[in-house]
């Protein structure tokens, strides 16, 4: 049996307001072609299929079409679970009849205890869950109330879940787990997340690879780079698309999918690259360089996307910086400054920001960008916005 491992599609995601849908569609077409070329027996999507619990209608129709192409047009089985970004209950729709075409979709903890059996493989699909989900589940299973209360961390919850799964092991088959968590190589090695809001995970909150050692192979989602994989049998496929500038900054971060072959004695993994249609280029240069034709003519202007940091910038000498850069480069998804030369009378440093009122911050910001004060009408507009925002709390 040969499977394609992918994860973290995050369909519907935007990058600083720019839709990534076209990029995601393009990556998907490459992914499907790889699946066909490699003649895989199925596609694993290890969570975070959508970017949010309530996806946009555009995201829903896009994903619908993708899944149809895989499962109905190309008759390939799908093994999918929900991640922390997906709405587990919402995504649970239709799974009973989708099974008829080998579209397996698990979104709830209790569904992990029914493996999918193939001739030589047991596939356990464990969606993202939190300690509270585990408490509810074990309470329903009739666990002693005190024991239920003792489930505090994800590590404790996972220990229970995995022990129950191990009881279901068929010794004559290989055992594959599909899941969606941050798993570090060992207890004293922290992993850096490029995917979520927390930049570091560690200690008790972290799962470690040794907890999963009884599985022959673990296909993970959650961390968006395959370089975070804890070891050669506990793997992240990474996302098929670059989602942020931080990721673009890391060199040699080619995106792609894993082809995992279970047929031999040894399980083998082969990475297959997906080439971005629109790449995200990070530039860190001074203004003279950025606006020098000899420099920018070597860049993929007006085709790729740019994240630009202007170094040693004196703002008082330039206006409409973004517009100028967009004229040269095309889409500028992020614009930043390094060693900004301060405009006189613009105390825009972090130390006194905290002492300013919200409307004052807007005032200072406006001044630092344009060199002018807000007009009376503009001030009134800002005031009204903050009054409205106050009402919403
Ligand atoms: Mn994710």
C-alpha cells in the first residue's frame, strides 16, 4: 500500500488580506498529478483542511471540487481528519455515506477507535482534540470521576487514548496513525511552530515522539514545515503552500508531499516537491537599491509576491512609499522598515505608545507616515470608530 501524505491545506486562508485560493488550487492540481504519477492507493489529509471553523462560501466550493476530483473523478480513497482550525462538528457532515466511496473523514475523538482495515495495514485516524474532549469522552466511557478530573494536559489525555488504541492492534498488520498535534523529538527538545500563534511549545503541554513509538508510521499535520518532523517514522508533510513571510524567509523550504510506501519490509518515504505558481519573495534593502533598475530588473516583478523591508529609511524624504514599490514590484503583501530615521516630532517608539490613548496612537501613526496632523474631520471619524468599538464590547 502506497499513500500520499499531505496536511494543513488551510483552504480560504489569506496573507495580509490577499487571498491564497488561486495558489491553493494550483498546488492541489500538482498534488493530484503526483498522486496519479505515483499510483498511490489513497490520499491522507492530516488536518486543518479549512483555515477556519466557519469557512467562506468560496472556500467551501473550492474544497468540494478538490475532494470530488480526488474521490469521484479519480476514484482515490481519502483519509482525512480535522485539525485545530477546522470546525469538527461542522466538518462531520456526510461521513456515513462518503464512506461508500472510500472517503474516510474523522472529526471526533471517539471515531479514532475504529481503525480502517486494509489487507496489510491498520489505519487509525485521530483528529485534533483537547483535554476537555478527552474528559467528556472518558466520562461517557464510564471512567471513575476522579480519574476523569485528573486529565489536565494533552500529554495525559494522549497517553490514555493511545493505550486504548494499542489494545486494538492486529499483530499481523502494520499500524499507521494519522493525527494533528505538535510533537517534539523528545521531552527536552522544543520545537518551533511556524503554524500557530504560540511560537514555542514545550514541557507538559508537548507530545513527544516516543509516545507514538508503537506505531510503524505516524502522519502528522499542524506544523507547516516537514523539517519539524521528530524522526523518520513520525513525520510532518508540511503545508503545500507558503502561508507567511516567516516561512518565505527560511531558505530551501520547498513545499510538497510525502509518498509513503508500506509494501516492503521497510517503510519508505519520498518527498515530492510542489512548485509555487506565485512565490513569495523577501527583500531587505535600502531605498536606493530597491528603486534601482539594475536591482529590480533581476527580480520576478509583477509575477511573484513581495515582502519588503526598507533599511535605513528616512521617511521625511519620501511619500507614497507603498504605491511606488507596488509600481515597481507588483503585489507587495508586506511592507516594513528597519532602522527607521524618525520624522521630527513623531514620538512613535514603543516605550510611550502604552501611555497614549487609542485615538492618540492613530494620530501619531498618521503623522509618522504622512508627516501631517489629522484634519478635524479625520479626527472626528477616528473618534467615532473608537466610540463604536467601545459599544461592541
Ligand atoms: Mn495548520
